[in-house]
C-alpha cells in the first residue's frame, strides 16, 4: 500500500515538474567538446572531426541553456543532409528530437522520433523519449483545458454577478 501511495505522489510530482530521464550537460563539458572540435579542425581525419562534432552536438542539445540547445539543433540540421548511413541518421534524428523536446517544440520532436523509429523500431532510447514527448503534449493539453475552463467560469461568474447587481 505504501508503495502505491509513493508511486502516486511521484507521478503527481512528475506531472507538475515534467520529470524525464534525459540527462543534462554542463557548460564545462560543452567547452571541452568545443576544444576537441577546434583541435580536430587543425588536421584530423574527417571521421575524427565528425565524431567530435557529434559529441559537441550531443552536449549542446542536453544543455540547460536555451541558446546552447538552439546551437545544437542548428548543427544537427546542417549535418543531416550529409549522413553516410542509417545508424548516423538515427543518431542525428534522435539528438534533434532531444533538442526540440528541450526547446518545447514537442510536435517536431515527435515527428523526428517517428522517423527515427522507422529506421530502428525497437530502439529503447527513442521509444522512451517518444513516451516523454507524448506525456508532455498530454500534460500541456490538460493544463490548457484547465485554464480555458477557469476563464469561462470567471467570465460566467462575472456576468452572473453583474446581472444580480442590476436587479
């Protein structure tokens, strides 16, 4: 019984906080990735440079800073056209979906995850993120309905009060 109560309070807490399992990335990690990219641009192989760019993209879309997330999205969008194989496409689509999720564009995130799952239907990370996206869309819808219902109630109450005063 206690476990069920604890689970209930956890789910309510996650509803209001938007609890997801996606990791965050600190600025110092991003700075380290940026140094790696700078060094890789000084004469490393294309493969090594691309690996460094992917690490930087991962760090950026997992950042708590909105401008970092936007930078990561832009980098991934630009690199999407030069994908060599399905595995790279899947990884980039997933990271783009994380970026759009972090920036609040849940419908775009869901579209990218659906494309990702076409490539790898059983990929657990993408399935988990898709559930988080759908939960967030549902939560936003419930909050929107609540706000609309409150507004209608206040308006109706105001009209009723005005009519009662007139009489």
